[in-house]
C-alpha cells in the first residue's frame, strides 16, 4: 500500500505541476483534500484507502483546463489503477469518486466514499489560504459570496458542514 501511494504521488505530481491555473495545487489543495478525506472517512465509516487515492488523483485532468477535467482525471487514473494490485471493486469505487467529485453530482445519491470526496474537495479549497488570498485579490465581493454559497451547496455531509461553516464565516469577515 505504501509503495502504491508513493508511485501514485510521483504519477500525479507530474500532472499537477502542469496546472497553469494553480501551480501550488499539489502542495496545497491536494494535500488538504487528502487530509480532510481521511478525517471524514473515519467519522463516516468510509474506506480510507479509497478516499485517499481518489483525493490524490481527482484533479490530475486539470492540466488541460477546468472543463471536463473530471473525465480526463478518470481516464488517466483508470490506466494507472489497472496496473495496481487493488481489487476491481476498489478501483471502480475510486474511479467513481473521481468522476463524480463535481458540484452537480453532490445532490445525487452516491456511495459514502463519493460524498467524502465531494466534501473534502470543498474543504480543501476553503482552507487553502494561499488560494483564498489569491481569490480575494482577483474576484469581486459578489463573486466571492457566490463561491462561498456554492461551496455550502456542494457539502452533503453534516460532519463536513460543521467544519465548513465556521471557515466560511471567517472568510466572509475578511471581506468587510
Ligand atoms: Fe479538487
């Protein structure tokens, strides 16, 4: 398992370093998503290994832009996972987490692991201080409020909501 994670980190890092939109995505966003995914998995009784792997891989497709990045991440990850020793069941669940990590999927019924990734993705953005500071510099107050509200809409687990709400309150206070 440790070996697989190490190989996966090397594989994923290459794509994240090609991400022009956020050159710190690997160091900040992905590590935060990973941290919150593992934390939420414990509370929600989700498969920790599945969510950690999905967290590492979920945004690799962003190196070609935001649009359809979940599909690109899914395709690239599928090839990588086929060479791993993970069971087909686990591979498929990881791939589902990656494919369905976007906001529009969060209101649908999905496995707990998918929900954990959807929520951890939001938390990984809300707690990314560098990214938040960058957004405050480049977006209007109205756009930021819209983003914060969109974040809350994506969260579909109470455990994650408890973490997100105070952080959004803090971020909103910074705008005044
Ligand atoms: Fe993400």
